C-alpha cells in the first residue's frame, strides 16, 4: 500500500486528494469515485497527476496549502 497525494486541475479550480491505494491504477480508480461522491455535479473535465507517493508509516501525511 502507498499513500498518494494527487493534484486535480478542474477548469476553474484546483484540488488535492490524499488516499491510500495498492497501486497507481487503483489510486486513479479511487480518485474518480471520490470526485463522483464529493460533487453533486462534476465541475467539468479535469486533469489529475500524482504529486507524491510514499509508504504509510505512523505520522505519514501531507501538508496541503490553501
């Protein structure tokens, strides 16, 4: 398992998702599921990229600036 930080660029905004997944393919599948659950109406087409990934250990995390 890996801890992923994924940057999502929508037409008018940027978002970050931090999630735990077995591999890159499953991380992107989970990303789509999270977007579908989070937004009532998707904010348009998006591009997503893995910004960081690391093995989860106690205290693992990412700081996301807003």
